[in-house]
C-alpha cells in the first residue's frame, strides 16, 4: 500500500478510516490525543479538495444499551471546533438512505462523520467479523480508501481491512509516522524492557506470550500483574482474570528471569489504605497501586534499559491515593538514558495527566503496537479473507 501523498485524491470522495476511539466521561472527551493525531491527514485531504467520508469505532458494542453511550456525536462536535471553517455533517446511521444522501450532496473539502462503525456489531458482529457485504457497501460510498487508524491495525474489521478489496487504497500520515518511530522497537537497542499494565489480561494474552520472545524483561503492573501474582499468592479482592491463571503459571515457569512482578503494593481494605508486601496480603485486600519497593525494583530495570515500551498504567492513577506508582514510573522512564515509547490510550493519557511528556514517542496504538513488535506485521493490511480480530 502507498501513503496518501502518493495517491490521487484530488476532488475524490475519500473514505478515511481514523481511530477516534477516545475516552469519554459524561459525553466529555477526556483525552483528545487520537483526534489531534488524525488532523494531519484530514487537513491534507481538505487541501486536495477531497470530499471526506470519515469513519471510526468507539469502544465495544455488546448490547443496545451501548448505543446510548458509545455514539461519535461528541467527537463530531469536537471536530467542528477544531475545524471551524469546514462544513462537517454527522450521519446517525451507519448505512441507508440518509447516509447516502449526505455523501451524495458533499461538496469539496466537506466532511461527513459516520456513526460508530461497531454499531454494526449488533447484527452478528458484522464490523468486527470483517463482513464482506458491509465492507462492499461502505466502499460504494467513495472513490478511494485511506486507512489512518493505527490503533486498530492489529484487527481485521470491515471498515479497515476488507473495504480495501473494493477501492484504490493507501494509508495516512499517522500510520506513516507511527511505523517510522516504531522501527526502534523492531530492532531495539538492548536491554529492551516492556512494561505492561492496565485492568485485564484477556485482550493481551497472546501478545504477552509473543512479547516475551522479543524483550529482555517484562515488568507487570495493574490487573495484569494481579493475575500473575495470583498463581502463587493470595490477592484478595483484587481484579484478576481467573481464566488466564493457568497460562500465567506456564509463562512464569518458562520465563522466570524475564517476568518481573511487584514485591509490595498499595491496597485498600474496608476503606483503610496501606502498603503491604505481596506475601502478607489477605483475602479482603484489593491491590490498586505499586508499593515503594516495587517502584525501586522497576526503576533498576528501567534505568539499565536502552529501549523501553510502556503499555497501560500500574495503578488507579486518576485517584490521587493510588497515583504515585504510575507517576513515578513515568518520571523514571522519561529521564533514563535510553529511549522510551508510550503506547495506547491509558499510557498516553496518564502522561498528559501528570504533564510528563519527555519521551521518544507517544504512540496512538496500545495492542496494535504490541502486536507489531511481536509479529512485525500490521494485520489490517493483510488479506481480508480470514478474520483474526
């Protein structure tokens, strides 16, 4: 595939797939990082006098209740503020006569934002299952397809993978920049350390296994660490993934010197907060942050690393009582002699939250970046015949 600058998009109807999957709270955008990152390609298409059909997903749609909280309408309103001189329209439908009329009447430089592509998942997960007919329909709306949703490059969806079977296709400036920066992770200076945090391990289970083959050390925090800790320890009421414990046990046996886990943690128990060593946790404790000894342990690995990749956070950092671990890890990794890349919404959002931004690169991809490190491929660029989502 070619970059958008190598494709004739002048005066064309361009379907632009972006990753506008930003965190929302009460319909307010918490972090606009992904929206801002999409503007370079959007503005390029505007300058080329293209008619832009903009697509994105937002979260996961599992029931009709999700339709009320996962609309792209707040993103539409935000885009209008960012591009005040451009006519932008919103299609509340992902297909049908109303959408087709909006597209038909688009003038040069105008944009129509289509509602959350995963609304189609209510119908047998058509979007996430890379449905052929859905992709064919969306492709019929435009002349060219440009993919700039780096955060979804590890997924094969109708709107980012199969659609390219029907149109001249390319990628945008965000994907171009991401791949340029992430070359560092494909041939890292060593030691190469990956720190993974976040709430749940399920979505990253295969990635963890693959990452362990590539990195020198894997530091674990958050809910992911809890699951690994639960193999040999009491973790009380902490968030864990029970179905992954057996796999975690196998990995701990296979990579005993690579997987580095917390030795002490901050817990809450009946509203009482304390720092406890892992071996002293009881069945009522709930882990919500790293303890000071764990931070010092992680610091030793980070400071001797030449390349660091951080995905996720190590605690409930939005709560001041449990923010010290995440803030400390960011401060340490931003000041090392090596190069640090943050990947994914939570990691990048936390850096903005604490105003710690001295990093080699802030990637819009979390799982996408992890998979790229592990497989050296962008799944969405492959054939659409097999769904690997």
